[in-house]
C-alpha cells in the first residue's frame, strides 16, 4: 500500500472522511482502543508558527495511540534554511512513523511528503487547515447528526486557510458552504472550483457572498476566524481597525439572529472578542467552541490511525 498523506482536505475521499469521523467517535468513547504507534514509535511534530491547541492535541493523540510525540521547534530545526526540506524529510522518515508539520507554504509540505516515505500531515499552512475541519465536522455531527445537507456559513477572511478548508472539507461532507467575505478577499479560484466539483458529487454546494446577512441567512452553522492570520501581523492595524473591510462580517448577536434559531457557532481559536466575534456569541449558548477544541484530539487520533492502519 502506498504511503498516504493529509496535506489538504481532499486528500481523503468523501467515504474516507466519513470513516475517519466514525473512528473519531469510537476513539472518543474508547480512547486507548487502537495502538498503531505502540513501541513507542516516534511521530515528529514540527512548528514553524505559533501553536497551543495543535501541539497539545497532536501530543495527546500520538501518546494515546501508543507512540511518542517528538515536538520540534521550527526555530531550532530551521527547515529549508539549515537543511533542505527534502533532506529533513529523509532524516525524519528514517526515525519517525509519521511527520506532522505546521508551516507557511503548501509547497514545503508537499516537498516533505515527496521525500519522507512516511505519512505527512498538514497541521496548518497558509493555504489549508484540514485537521481543524475534521474536528469541526465531528463537533457538528455530535450536535446535529450527519452534516450532509446542512448549511455552513463562514464569515470573515475568505482567502485564508480556514475558508479554503471549509470549502473542500465541507463540500466533501455534502454541506452547503457559504463564504461571506469582502470583495478582494475571495477564496482562491482553483480551490473554489475544486470545492464546487466535490459539492456537486456529494449533493452540497458552495457559494461566495459579499454581504454577511445573506451568507448567514438561516444557516445551521456559523463560523468565523481571526482577520489576521499567522504571518500577517504586519497588516494588523488595517485588518482590525474601524475602517477594516471585515467589520461588517463580525459575528454579533444581530448577525446570529439571521441564522437558524438553533444555529451552532464555531471558531477554530484563538478568538478576538469584540473583533471578529462578539463576547456574547462565543460565550453564549449557541457556541460549541470548547467541544470543537477538544475534538481536535479525537479527530487527529482517528486521522493518524487511518493513515497508519488503513480503514480496517
Ligand atoms: N487563520 C488562522 C487560523 C489559526 C488556527 C491562522 O492561520 O492564523
């Protein structure tokens, strides 16, 4: 069997995504029922950008599968500076059962996957954050059942990693994914086209709207993300200021009132209260963000188990 990677949401088929989500629920109920990393075998977890949830949840997932998480600070490793990505991959692949990497360019992750010889997992790049979407789909499933046919409205920066992953991952799950974002912040065209194709196959749809209320209209799930992604800190004043084009896309109680009355609110965190989301929304009864944060652990455990053990 060839080595499987998870570099973007559509590296899993719709059936495989459903299998991973089922396995995540099984592992949440019986946390130590699968031990593909017994030994313990090492999994390298590298961070070129800040982290809290991703580090904690991958460390827990790897340990829970019987393995040893080797957390590598990107500032120490200097992948691509001190040593090429390809050579780093060859070294890691000889000593680790899998490699998990949070970095900038998707091309770096692809190069790692091309040379590691073991599964490589995207723990966030500039383009995608697919592990987060697995956790979100698990959370939606727990609260609303099968996500297929539900409308998910993502409002905020339509060009960032979360928007792209909601498009691909939500489409694979058969959801109706709406991106509410200002002009000039639309998703990447190739990602949008790919998501439209996947959605058509799964009975869902994708759309981009430039008005927040229209995007959220009767949605079952409302999600947002920071307006200043990691690596964009230099644009903070303009993206978060009162003249920011994102201001009309902030998730306030008034905006939530346009969604379905029982709509869920999700946020990948970290959240900035009073900026992209009002405190009364993220701390209110419709918010499931703490379930969502916990579900990173269970979803990533299931993903690693799938990549290492397959579907059985
Ligand atoms: N879009 C955000 C997600 C953080 C988990 C970022 O890339 O910083």
